[in-house]
């Protein structure tokens, strides 16, 4: 897990501060830089390590190309260009005649190309060129191809003799054009005869069709088809109009009869419906009934109900009502008669409409048949005229037949080539170069695949999920460690460590933590060298810097700093501070030449792991960060002992120094798994021995060994020095 380090609190013990051991990544790298990184990674992986393969392969293939060029017979190519089109040959496009010289559509040029390659034309051309200087039989088969998107065709001949190649190409073209002319004359004669036979048959068919058309017209009475159709349409429109009127009348009468039935008892309501139909008495009867009923109350005041005058009055009222009912019945009978007549009219009109529609459909069928027959007669007549015109065209073309009139002619004749077509030295050597590079790259790929050495820092980062920051690279230098520390500040080594320092500052790691630990996966990866020079670089940046050697099993720092230390230094060190014999300030050695302070390991203890796990380490770190801006610790290798893991558990960020071309991928993978098990994350990476060819003349050479005997026993050998080749990778 990668977390950002919090800012340390000097008043709080370091062991109580958050123990996360990762840092934020550096600023985002531009895409151009990423691309250059990829190129550099490819170069480091497949080129730098096996650079000798590439010049070796190039020399071998160059020699093979030279031998090949010396043993090959030069060949010369001549090309004759023809224009091939069927635009002027269509007079021979006759039905039933297969003319390969006049094929239709897109296949025309392909057909002509096959004809140029036919044995008949080639044999004739070889006969005509048999007396050339150089045997024409040594010439290649003609290579014929269409120029894309044109009607041009290139005819090429390859031969050891340039004159023979040019002559044969031109001869094939001339033989082909002569063959086209002869074929056309033969086709014309045959075509005219065939066209005349076809014309006779078509004329007989046309006469027969015209006779059948006339008979059909008379049989169906078709004299003016369009006028008859128009008249029937007009009649149909008029009948539809009358039918609609009759249907409306029927609906109105039906509604009136329904209203009468619903209001039969009320003559006043029915009067608007009945009076217009002749019921003239209904109104007078209704008036008489109303005046008669007005007298009834007067009679009842004088007489009782049984009196004869009252009874007579009521009988008269009943007679009036009966007369009204009769008058209504007469009116209803008249309305029903009118409705019946209206319905009969609708039926009659619909029958007439159906009849006219049937006649129209019949006219449509007859008219369609008539038009088909008429069109067939017209087509036969047009075909006859076309054949007559075609016969005349052929006769005219035959009278003026010349090869110049054709759309097939030579655009550019073949000439003798001055330079060989094959082989081409530039092309041969270019091919040899490509093959050499491909072979060398393939061999390099195979060698890299079977090589477990880590060649670039990205391979290390990949084992950690590409989550680690790459703080920089330290290239291989010829000077030993002592001389590098004594550099003026303008040397390449100083620039390399300034870049690392800048990356650390930009990542905020040095602001979030005043303590940094430098470690490695295995011995001999240059961690002490990196720790010392990195401390010197920060000291030159005006930071109060303390360099601590906390590799209590195999201390190396005192040897690297021996030119800067007083004679009696090293008798007391970190081991004495951890056991409580003295304070940190008692063992700190100022190194004015480097601008920093150093704390050596001191006497090697029998129990470094237990000593680091005690309470003395916490106090030591607290005292160091209170006095110094930055503390850099040189620690033991991570995979050899667990001392560095104990230091990391106190919240100290661990930066992994990896010596490229020395450490292997299984070791890095094992380290990643080991750190995951103990929940420790690295703060970043520094590449050592980076960007250097495998056969570099100088390298620094480390020896680092651990030995365990009965109890505690250690043996170390560690040194920087000049060597004439890199250690075996």
C-alpha cells in the first residue's frame, strides 16, 4: 500500500508518527518523455546489451550481398506501352458472335492482355525476332499489366541482351495489332451475313405481330379507347351523385317515420312532419277538438257526468280523436311509400354503378393487352431499323479499314535499356541491411528472453505494480568511490546526484520526512556509495545533513570516507548509541570537505537485529531529526537480513538502490513478495549502473558476503575500484 508521508513532528517520537513508507509520485511526465523512455528502454534491453550482434550481422549480410551481385547475370527490361480500348470497335458487337477482340465492359482489357500472351501471337513474334543479336529465346515471357485507372497497357520483356528485349516487346505489340485487324475483317464478313439472317426473321415476326394487333383491335371494338374511358368515368360520377341524394332522402324519411311513431299521441308535434305531405285536415281537427274540450267544464257545472248532454259531448270528442288517428295513418302510409321508392332508386343506381365499373375494369384489361401488343410491335420495328443501320455501319467500316482507325495503338515503343533491371545494388544492400537488423534483433530478443538480469529500472517498478517513483539514475563511472566524493561539484557524478536530489524535493519526500534510508535487495548494488554521494549533494544544497551507517553487520561507510575521517574514528558508533553507552552527539564526526556530519556503525554487535528492535533506535532517530534538516541512513540489504525492515517499521522511508545488469528479476520479485508479507512499502527507486553499454571499459566492483558460523560470525569484502569489464551478468 502506498501512502503519503505526513510531516514529522519533532516534539513527537518518530516511532509514534505514522509508519507509512511510501511517497507521492513525481509530477506527470509528458507523453514525449514517455516515448523517449520507451525508446531508451528498447535500446537498453535489445541493443545495448548485445550491440556486437548488429555490426556483425550487417557485415555478414553485406558480404553475402556482394557475393550475390558478383554471381548474378544482369538483366535488362524494355517496356512498350499500348492504348487498348473498344470505343471504335462496337460495330462488331453482334448477337451470337463471340469476339475476343471486342469483349464488353471491364473485362475488355483483361481479355486483350490474355490474347497478347497467347501462344499464337508469341510464336509469331519469336519467329520474326529469331535473327536478333542474342537469342530471343533467352528473353522472358512478356509481363503485361494495365496502368491503374487508365486504358494503357505496359508490355515488358526482360533479357540479358537489351536490344533483344526492346525488339521483342515491339514485335509482340505489332503482331497483336495485326491480329486484331485480321480478326475484325473476318468478323465483319460473318457479322453481315448473320445480321441479314436476323433481319429477315425479325421482319417476319414484326409483320405477324402487326396483323394480330389489328385483329385484336377489331375484335374488342377498340377505335377510341381513351374517349370511351372518359365517357364512362363521367357517367359513373353522375350516378354516384344521384345515388348519394337517394340515400340521403331514404335516411330523412326513415327518421321522420321514427319520430311519428314516438309522438303519435300528440298531433301538435306531428303537424310539421305530416302537413307538408297533404294532411290538411289534421290541423282543423285539432282546433275543433280543443274548442270542444273547452266547453266540457261548463257542462259539468250544469250537469253531472251521466247526463245525456255530457255523454254526447264526450262522444263527439272521441269522434274527433278517431278522425285525427285516421288522418295520421294516411300520412304515414304516404311517407312509407316515398321511402320504399327511394330505396328502390338506390338499388337501381348501385346496379348501374357496378355495371359501369365492370366496363371500366374490362377496358383496363383490354387496354393493357393492347398496349403490350403495340409495344412489342414497336420494339420489333426498332430492332429491324437497328440491324439495318448496323449492316450499313459495317459496310462503311470495311470500306475504310485501317489499323490507325482503331483504338488500339502503340503509345510509346520499347527502347534498349541502358541500366540493368536486375540485380539493383542499392536494393540488394538495403534488403541485406533490413535482414541483418531483423536477424540481430531476433537473436537479441531470444537472448533477452533467457536472460534474467534487470537491465532498466522500469523492470523493477513493474514488479511493484508500477507504483514506485523513479528518483533517478546513477551511471557507471571510472573513478573509485573516494575520488567521486572528492569531485568539484561540476563533474557528471555531481549532476547525476543533483537530478536525484531534485526529484526527491519535487516529490515532497524530503519535506514530509527528515529521515531517508537507502537499501538494496542484495549486496554489491552500491547502496553505500549512493547514500554517501546523495548526502553530499544535499549538504551542498545548504541542508544540515547527517549520514548514518546503520549496516551493523557489514559496515562499509568508514571505508568509503576513510580519506575524510580522523585516525581514531570508528571506535564508537551507532551500536554504542543503541546500547546506551553514549549519545548520538558523542559519535557524530564533522566532515568539512563534504559539508556534512557522519555517524559510523561502530563495533559490530553480536545481536544487530535485537539491538535495532530495542528502544535505542527510536531515541536516536528523534535526536537526529531535531538537529538536522535531513538524515540519510545506509542500511543492510533487504533480502539478506531483517535489520532494514525494523528501521522501516519506525516510519523511515526506504529507497531501493538497484544495480542494473547485476541483480536478477527473480530477486526483485522475491523482494516484492517479501515486503508485501510484512506490509512495508518502498518510497521509490534509484538505478545504479544505468545507461551503460555492457562492454563498458570501467565499472566499480563490489564484494559483499555474509558468513554465519557458530553463534555470530561475519565476513565482508567491499570496495570500489577500476576494472576492465563489467562483472558477469
